[in-house]
């Protein structure tokens, strides 16, 4: 049973480019969370999605950031016009339903040059 | 802000029990205590969770005080591979969101 998969594992973008981060949840999991982690800090909640629905995006910056979890395929976190401050590790987590423990992927490390 | 307070760092000798404390004095009646750990820069790994009773699994034990204002995660025989940052999280299953603090950096010493 494969775990949560994220790709790419490392992503380098120049300022102003777009970054697309993908998360494939565990089989049978229909809930996905995205978190961001800056160096030496804990993870910060960004967004919670179910298939085709955004449930809570209160942790996501209002501009440049968007997320989706389509009926088919992985969840996508999209960052437009990246800036240096977007450099961080981005983790997704999945679970089969609300109220269960979350299973985290290995993360995508975004570096903006 | 995180609803928990943990010491920033702890050391433990290999083979000994590691006891990691967590204060959550504002916990509500329906909120659970979850423990995760993050080894190096990997994704957090679930360890254990509980509501009010003590819990044990193959990884650890969780002791929750009777007033539920604090808890202790116990790794019974720490190994070098247990070196990690340990996060204590209080969450209401109905709100589903985890708020991570800065955790406790546990170093297991040979």
C-alpha cells in the first residue's frame, strides 16, 4: 500500500515563475491537507480539500496561491509569480475521512532564486 | 497559535525511556491529543493519540493527566533512530486542522 506521494521532491524556480506541487493521497483517501514549513519552524496549515471541494483555505495567502483536488488525479498546489519568501518545504497529508490521523508525504522543497 | 507548550529540546541515553511532556491547559472536553514526530526534514509521522485514557501502541505510550491539562509521550527504549522533533497537537476532530507548535527536539545519545 503506497504512502502519500509528492512530486517533485525538489523544485527550483526563478522569481516571477509559477510553481506547481503535486500530491497523490493514499489509496482510498479522499481528504487532503497542505502545510508549509519554513526552516526551524513547525508546519503551518494552508488548505483542506476533499474531492472537487475546498473545505477550508483560511491558511492560504489570498493572492498567488491556489489549490485543487479534482475528481481524478492528484491534488495540486499552485503558486503564481513566486517570490523568495515562498521558499519552504510544502507537505501534503491525506486521510480517509474527517477526524482520523493524517498521513504525510515526504514534502516538496521549493527554492526561489 | 498552538494550544500546546513543549520544552524546546531534550536528551536521552540510548536504551533508556524518553519522557516528553506537553502542556495543554486550555484543552476542551472533545479535543484529542495527537503526537507526531519529524525525523530530519521528512514528513511528520503519526505516533499516537488519545482523549482521556492512557494509550499504548507498538511505538509509544501516551499518559494523559486526569484533568487533561497535560500529557507525556513515553518511548520505552529510545534508539538513535528516535532522534527527531516531536510535536504534541490538540485538535477537535470536527475542525480537522492541526496547529503545530515548535515541538521538542529529542536527541538520543549513544
